[in-house]
């Protein structure tokens, strides 16, 4: 093969890799009538929003394409950010039922929001297939000392889950599940001070989404995390909207950009 052609091909590969691992952007459009938060994906209001790109592995293109597809949409109005996620899932599974349990120990869907893009003082919200919520406030990323405030709640947060299949019944194959959220802007206060972050069209927020997926044993009787020979569970899969480059969602400077459009 011609050496110049090889150089061109290598350059194209590098450009493609860089593009895949660069932060993604999403344009969320303003609506006058909010969607009903019921876990359904086909409402008229949601037709005004475009689906995101398919989620990728948290480490980016250095890892294989996720086994199951995940995508999301966003809308907004004067009071809320609305999120809809759609996920392929052959085995719907959830066990945790109490608010602020460590929901990522189940299959889950997560959103991370930093309204002023300063990589500090941001929120995390997680939901499982039972519609159990874990929400927390981070003063700083863990590697910068944290801490995590699990007592913080996103006040008046509304979430709903739609299941396409049978939950915790592993002798069949399910289609997937959806998560719908209405996140009040008033809940996104930083450091519990009286400061409300509302959208300014054209000014981006930093945001990312993660899906945690566990490997399960389908033995016809129960669901459980499959164990390695050393007795430890197989690590979870982390599939995200915009790649982090490392297995760590708490690197806000790698999150994507949310633009509020009229």
C-alpha cells in the first residue's frame, strides 16, 4: 500500500477517535406544555425533542460498543428540565426499594448536572427499574476530597419508570425500560444556599448520563450478580452519553454540554 495513503488512513482514524471521545452537545428546546411523567416514550410533547446519540462505554472508543442500546431526550420550560431515557434490556431486574440506597448496585440510569460549569457543587440522580431514587449533592469530585451529601434531596423531583417486559422474571426475554424525570430548577441549589440556577438560552450547562448494567446469572430461579473464581462479583458495565475516558463519572470536565434553545 502507498505510504501516503497509509498516512491519510491513520489520520482519519485519529480524527474519528478524537471526535468520538470529545464531549457531546445536546440542544434542548423549550415547551409550553410539559410531558406527563409516567414512563411512556411516545407522548406528543416528546416528539419535539430529538434522541441523543447511542451511549458508549465510559472509557470511550478504547472499549467495545455497549451490548444494549441506550439513548435520551431532554426538554425544558420555565420551571423544569425534563429527561427521557430509553434502554434495551433483556432481563429487567431491580431489588432496592428505599430512597437513597446505593441504586447503582442494581441496573440503573443516572444523570449528573453542573449548572454553572465550574466542576464543583453538582448533583447526581439515580433511578432503578422499581423507580427507587438516590440523589446526592457533591461539593467537589471525590478525587478532590468530595464529600458526598446523601442527605441532600432534589425537592419536588418527579420520576417514573416504564417497563417493556416482566420485572425479576428471568425465564423470559424482555425488551427494555424507560425512565422519565422532571427536575425542578429550584432543586438545583448549590451548597444549600438560596441560589437558583435557571437556563439562559445559549449558555451551556455541563451534564452527563450513565447507565450501570450488571452481569446476571439466569438460572431459572433467581437473579444475582455472577461471581468470579475469586468470589468477587464481575465488575459492572458503565455506558454513558459522552465518554469520560476513565471509569469515573466524577470528572465533570469530561461531561457533555446542554444548550437551552427557545
